[in-house]
C-alpha cells in the first residue's frame, strides 16, 4: 500500500520506533526507513529517493543540522520536506534550523497528534492524494498513545481521559515503596525539570546514573503515563543545560499511604550521543560528590 517514503533519523532507537509507529498508524501510505545518525542517513539518501525526512538535531558523527545543510545542496532534495525533531527549542536553534532550510520544527517530547499535524502540513497535497488513492481518510484520528497517571493524584475531572494506554501490555502502575515517608529536601538535592508532551514536572533529583534518573515531585502536578516520552533538563555547570531524552519507566508512591504527598518518577535515558553522555557523566559525578 505504501506510496511514499520517509526517513527517520535519531540516535535513540526508542524515539525512532515511536516516530515510525506514529507514521505507520496514522499514514499507512508512508513507508519508513530509519538511521541512527546523519552519516548513515546521508548514505541511505544517496541510494534511495525519500519524500520526507524526520530528523533529530543532536547525534554522533553527523548532526541533524549538518544533514539538513548537505541535503539542501542536493538537487533531488532541494524541496523535500525536512522536519527537525529535537529537545533543543531555544530561539537560537530555531533560527539556525530555519537558515539551514528546515520545513518544520517539532520539540521533544512530542505527541503522536503533534507529529501527525506537522507531517500533514509539510506534505500537503502529495500526502492527501496518496491517502485518497488508498481509500484512507486524512481526518482519521491517531491511535491513542498514553495512559495518564491521574488515578494516583485522584483528580476526578481528568480520570476519564486516562484510558488510552501507552502500550496494551504496559499499564501505568503505582507501586507503593517499602520505605517510610520521605520529604524531599531542597537544600541537599538538585532541582530537575522533566518535560512531557503536554506538561512539565518540577521535581528534585533523588538518584541518577548513566542509565536513569529518579526524581521526586509533589502529587498536585500533572503526571505522565508509563512509556511516555520525557526530556530531563539538568544543569551541567557554568550555565550549560543538557537536555536528556528518555521515557517514563516507573511511577511509585513515596510511602504506603494512599494520600501520599510525593511521587517518585523514574526516567530511563535513551540518548546515545557521546556529548550528552559526557555531560551526564559530569552531572552524576557532581551529584555523587554532593551526597557525601
């Protein structure tokens, strides 16, 4: 059925799989191929004609911006839509991408609906005609993706919206911890901002290593669902900020009481960019030193 070809480029396999799944479910006329960095994407693009490029910015070997700049110099790719999908949403990065010839800019973490809208916008009539020929409707809703953790926070007005699971076999579960109630202390802990597609969680870092981070947050905030995308913003020193991509691995009550005031959220990292891993290593070392 596929009539169009899209290339998904990201160093994190979790993100590549998420993008491909969204495209496959929403636009069955688009066949997806993936690459783990810009260099590999460049090789694939030299051999195959793609109708759409969905690309991360920060990757090893060749960044998304470098791939974009190379692409716009190739006659066959001068007008092919390029969507930059990145956790870097500051003004300078957006301006740089626009100057490089980007078609659209999508911030991480993103929702399937947000990604679908960007694809529809850049593909225009070409996508609509392909969908019409296959008998598919452009208005069909994207498959529900996330399950809310509002059962934990007991917000009756939003519980009804929490039925769409991120994965049929992975419902969001709140596992009571065996430890007594702990109250996060601002004085000895690093602050963290964890961004999700539709909310941002203000929290403190309870523990962190090169694989995952566990943060503690007050329950009066909007919590994500299991497997939801996340971007963890941490200060790496000298005013520099690292934006680490990951997904929600676990939600856990800080104590055994149902009316607990705090919730523990574990985020598993998915980045494979050496620069990000270096920044993370420095932060972990500083965090460990501060715990002594």
